[in-house]
C-alpha cells in the first residue's frame, strides 16, 4: 500500500514518530516541497491509497478528490481542517482521520509578534548586524489595552499573559458570554466596534467559518487607533486582504503581525513580504517540536488503526 506525506517542509515527518509498526505494510514517499500545480500533485499521488497532509497546506477539494480514485485514507493533523471537502470524501468512501494535540505554540507566537512589533525587534536587530545602534523608540505594553477577538483556549491564554504584562484586556465574539469573560478576568466588550475603538493591540483568535470570513474589513480597520497593531495567528481570510493592505499603506493602523494568509505559501512578490510595518511569519504558530511529535505520532496511530480495520479519530 502506497502512502504519500505532503508538505513536509522541514523534512522531519519520519523522525518525529516511530513508523516501524506500519513500514512493513506501507511504502512511504515524503514530499518536502509544496505542489503549486495541481496536475503535478495528481501525478505524484495518484497511485497512493493513503495521503497524509499537514493542516491547510494543500487543499483537498472535490475536483482533486475525484481524480484520486485509489485514495482510501486521508489523514490530516488536528481534528479540524477546513480545506478538506468532507462531503466529497464521504461520497467517494474515503476515510478522513485527524489527530489530537497541538500544544501552546500559537499562544507563544502571538506574543512573539506583539513584542516584535512593540519593540521594533527586526529593525533593531538589523541595525546591530549592520554596525548601527539605537534608532527606534519602543511601545510600552503596561497600561495599554489588549483586545481579543475570540476567548477560546488560545484567546484565554493570550489574555492571561497580557494581564501579566499589566495590560487591560477586553474580548468580544459572537458567542462570548459575560460569565466566560468574568471567569478569565476579562472585560466583555459590548460590540466588535467597541473593542476595535478602544484597543491598542487587537489579536484574532477565532475559527474560520461563514460568520468570521471577512470579519475585519475596511470599516472595521477605520475604527482602530492609528497607533494600534493588528495580530492574526488564526486564519488569513478572517481579515479582508486588500482592506488590511490599504490600512497599512496609509498609516490608518501602525502595523500588523501576521502568521496566516489567504494564499500559502505567499507569492514571492506579495505585498505582505515588503511592507515595513508588517511583521510576517510563514504560518508557524503550530510549528513546534511538541506539536509535531504529537501530530506525527497521531498520524502513525491513524494509519495503524485503519490497516487493522478499526479507524480512529474519524472525521468522515
């Protein structure tokens, strides 16, 4: 049985878990690059009964699934992957399985982006490397207001760290209750607009869906302070791309820390790579050793259970 592991950018999939339990029954081929061309992707994996994918790196829509008649098991990291057409997979009797785990990497990266922007770390690091010295003045976090769009697991952890910095923290989401906000020691904003208008840093921690796609557009960005930073470590389409680019170019907001984008990897000449008030990272919020070990261990367990005739962590 042939198995393809896609988008293993760091070439670690086979070393992050013990594959010995399935190697005698499965021929594994690892691809370290991203397939930009769908025809090339199909040519590479059309003979595979098993395909392993990492989050949303390669979408598996109906059109692609229909051209993979041999595919029987699709394994994704995490228990949610919006880039898989689960209904189409079910129609083709493809078993889709996820994995547990993920760690706290996204929480930590959120604060790396906030601190990097506030203290101009990239600029100052480049100055030191190039023989220069101090050229910027940092932004204090103590006493400032942190606004969280979403107060789930990650949002709550981000709030706790903000409080440790001496920040005032408020939150809003369509499902947030006063009781949950109070339990986290967070002020519940009356509306999205109130949060945007009163926050020095706005950080997004929402699941991408019909209600959150395009949640932050031109009108919302207009409400933010010109000194404010926007942080997005959730999903790119929650923020309207062109609206954000316009706000950054015009100085309507001071800057953005972005780990997620509508198109990934970003095109070489993409504006987010070039704007001086953007601190961009290549979707690495979940890319930590602990998360990877958990993901790949789960992948092996999913394959092993499927081969035994009793799939686990089944999404469809």
